[in-house]
C-alpha cells in the first residue's frame, strides 16, 4: 500500500524495521502505527464521540493511568527482549484447537483489516467444522470497532446467537 501511494517515508521505515518478529515493543509499535495509518486511509473511522470520556474519568490522573496501562499491556503483548519480557504475540495458534469446534462460531471481520487480514481469517474459518458457524465481512471497516462493526455484531447476536439460546431453553 505504501508503494502504491508513493509513501517513501513509510517505505523507508518498513525497510529499516525489517520483517517481524521484532525484539522490542517499540519496533512492534512502529509497525502497528503503519498498519493503523493505512487502515485509517482505507476504512471508515469510529465517531469522535466514542473517544469522549465520562466526566468522572476525564481528568489527568485517569488519562495518565490509561496511558501507562496501555504501555504495560502492549509491552506484555509484544515482548521486549532487552528487558527479558517474553511476548504473548505469536504464541496463539487458533489452528491448534483442531478443525472441529464444539460451540457455535461467528466471525465479524472488517474487509480492510490489515492487522488480522481477511485472507488469514477466511482461511482459518474455512478449515473449521462446526454445527453452526458464520463469517460476516464488514465493508469499509478495518481492525477496530466502528459503527458498522458494532451494528454487524448486534445483527449476528440477534439473528444467530439469541435463537440458539432460545432453542436451549425449550
């Protein structure tokens, strides 16, 4: 995408980073910023109002705690070799669960998701056997929540999941 856009700064940044896996959380952060940049250019964003905090949480202490908590969570997720923090990233392999899933499985996927590409998700979905499953792509959506993603999740809940719950009650 960066090459198609002639975005030399991003191309150079990616060349300097090289391919994952990375040794530090900072390198993953730089890589994820590139992904977020191109997802933002190719999808519809969530409304700004979703970033408004309720008055009791809209203060400097809570902003600082959210920031530090995000940093801590991200470092645990991405890992950091110099600090000997082993990454959670890369340890999860959904295919290890085997092809037969004994519970209903529904995937809501942004069509412009770069972080977890639809090609990867579709491949995973196609390998699964389940008595009830569904794949629901969301146009103009990427990895993060948007109005369209939330609306699709609600539709899946109403049309797919609630009838299953009602059937079990009978």
